[in-house]
C-alpha cells in the first residue's frame, strides 16, 4: 500500500502487537532505489558480519538470510522476552547504512521494511526453504 505523498510503501506495523518476545519474523529489506548492491561479495560479507553482531546484541537468532541483488530476506527469532524486533531491524539498518554511506557516499536502504510474523504452528523450515530457494526462483 503506497502513501500518496511518498514513493515508498506506507509503514504497516501492527498497532496491537508489541513485537517483543520469542516470536519469529520473515523480514524483507530493500536497497535504496532497488539498486543491485548485493552482487558484491565483499559488501555482503561486511553486512552479514554486522547482521550477526546486531542479532547477538539485540537477543535474536538469525535462522537464515539471503541477499538478492536488490533486497535481503531474513528469518529471525527473539531469544528472550525482551527481544524487540522494532529495535533490532532499525539498529541493523542504521549500522549498515552508516558504514555504507561512509564508504560509498550514497544510501543503502529504502525506508521501512516488510515483516511477517510467523504463526506458532508455521514451520520454520518451510519459511527457511522459501528464503534459500529465492535465488533459484529468480533465475
């Protein structure tokens, strides 16, 4: 859903959900202007390192992730009751964007992100398989 005043998607966080605790999320982050930044293996290595560091600091497991040329898919889960996805993703985006702008003098991420909260009965392995098979479907 697009906001009429912006070319970016409207933020769609759930109003009555805290995003805190041991929940699993399927997250998609898009690059700024859908640029194909993530075809650079060195860049992906650096961003992966920041992802792992941020996940540890914010009490999240990263079950699986996949960098596509212009976006990143993540399957994450809170480790503790105070694990806050609304802090984890913005922290990761801020750290990576700051590093990227210093090195490349341009923006890394599109504002906001897409998330889907996995149901308790939804198999983590099915979502992980979807993420990992994404490059195959893209060809």
